[in-house]
């Protein structure tokens, strides 16, 4: 009887030790159960931008799929540094960065020092691409990029150009230098002024998102001659790509997507990308995005990373042509 009492006491000590961790494990969500709470998308652009509209469309569909709220937070300013800082400092796998890849791939060539390490942004999912166009004024009577290049070569210093973002500035400036073309860059703070100057013939070449020139192009007051995109798009029927026009060095895709923290496991990144791809299959989202000058181009984490790497390498070569050293 005495031995039996000792045995029962031993069980009384061992059983809680065995069951408590088991109960705790049952009480905790599985590490694979993501999201476990609300998710946040931080954007480096303001409300109403194409990326913002796309982010909100995707967030709404993902919230329904995940059973958790997905909040979009606009943190514009500082060439994207404000949003990137907020994202990195969150140190949270439920906070994602949503924005154009070109904002980040161009940073090392536009700033002497970066307040972040590009490796801090782990590609999660490719979502869309901004439709980009190159336009001329109808008064120039030019129908192709080849004709524009010939005219610029024949009249050095007489023609000018403008773009809307840092990355496209680099690409076009690099192309002009490589081709030995003398065209003046006109800096615009307001794209509306640029479009007005284009329609009046004061601006000779404008590289912008399609959304910015669409109304004037449809009215015949601006002429789209080419798209820098790597592939033709049904949204711009009859408009060749720069590669088709014979100038592959101007190829540039306006990719937009989601990024996670540097240490986010690839399995989780691919799972999120799979969910993004599923919600983008809704034709209503594609229709809404086209209205904002974007196209749906879903891609896995690996595909998005490859697209970004390709863009980085292209900008690295262009920076060498322009004599620009990358930020340390």
C-alpha cells in the first residue's frame, strides 16, 4: 500500500508536466496558421493612386479569404523612405509593403546613402503592372520611335524629353547617352503641365503611365508611339513594344507587388502569393485595374524576385553608362 501511494504521487507530479505543454500547444495557433490577426499593407504612395486602388481591391478580397481584416495605410513622402521605414520598423510578418518595384530598384542610383538595406525587402507576390507609354505631340508628324531617334540625331539639342519617376529617368537618359543623342531633359513637378506641354508641342517625348496621357491620346491631342513594356498588351492595340520597334535597351516593366520582412519564410511568402493569385482571378479586379492604367500580372514570390533582379541588373548597367555609383 505504501508503494502504491508513492506511485500515485509520482504520477501526480509527472502528469501536469506532460499535459501542461500539450494544453499550451493546443491553446496557441499553429505556426502555419497565417494570418492570426489583422494584416496591414503599407504604401509609399498617396490615396487615389493606381497602386493605392489596386492595394484596396486586393486587400478587400484577401480579407474575405483570410477571415482577418486587411488594412491599407498610406505613408507617402521621402521617395518611399517613409513607408519603407515604417514597414521595416514594424518587425512584423503581418505588416507587408505594397508598391512599385521601380521605386526600390532605382534607390541605389538616386541617393548617395540609403536608410535601409535592399535585402530588407523580401519579394512576396507580383500583383500588377502599370501600363507605360512614350508619347509625342501630333504636330511633330512622327509615327515611330525610329523616326523620333532619326529626328533627334539630325537636330542635336533641339528636342526635349520628360519622365515621371526616377527609374524611368535613368533608363531614358542611359539610352540617349548610349545612342549619342542630344536631347534636353525637362523636369516637371506636375504631370498635368507635362501633358499640356506635350499637346501644345513644347514637349517632344513624354514617358509616363498610360493613365496620365490616356484622355489626350484618345482625343487625338497626344500620340502614343511605343510602350517600354516587355510584352505587347491588348489594352494598347497596335502600339509596339520598344523591342519590337528595334530599341530593346528601353524595355522597362512597371511592376507592382507585395514585400515581406527579410526573414519571412519562403513557404509563407509563396502561400500569400498563391492567395493573391487566387483573388486576382476575379475578372472584376482586372476591369477595375485597367481603368486605373494597370494590368493584372500575378506572380509567385520566386517570379517576383526574378523580375526585380532583372530590373536591378538592367539599372546597374545603365548606371555604369551614366557614370553613377551605387549608394553604399
